């Protein structure tokens, strides 16, 4: 499945799901630059859908300690 030119993996949020969740997340106002919210949330979703340990979440979602 292709969405805006990127491949959507089975365990990632669709655009419709992301548009539902995005307004619920706080904006980053100061401090260190955050990772992309959608990428981090996809990592969290991946972890719970697969049942693996946090350390086994793929690096494409960011550092496991960030998730």
C-alpha cells in the first residue's frame, strides 16, 4: 500500500488514524528537538502489536528508550 509516496507497513498507522490522533498530541515548545511524533507512535504501535521487548523495536522508529 502506498500513501503519499511512502510505503505503509502493516503495523503502522494509516493516514486516517494519524489524522485522528495528531490533534491529541502536545506541541513541542522548547527543549531538545523531538523525533517525529508519527514515527515514535508507529514504534509504540509496532511494539504492542508484535509483543516484543522494547529493546527489540526496530531502529527506524527511534531509540527504544525514547519510545
